């Protein structure tokens, strides 16, 4: 049985004081990464202003 190998990608999600703007901006980034074959693993808030999205996909 082969061991799965992954590559990871961390993307800053923009911070904004308007929740709807943040959701839309995050949605754009998440959809673009999905089109490139990345799967969202985690989102971590940073300093209460923005977030980092962590993605993975099988390594080639």
C-alpha cells in the first residue's frame, strides 16, 4: 500500500470590518483554490482581523 503524499498551501484571507465583504472575498479565494485542485483543510483567525486558509492536494 502506497503512502499518500500531500502538498500544502497557505493563503491569507483579507480582513474587513464588514462581514458580507469578508465572506465574499473569502469565497472568491476558496473557489479559485478549489478550481486548482486544492482542498480546504482549516481556517485560522489571525489577530482578529483576517484569517489564513490551509489547503492540501495530492503531491505529483
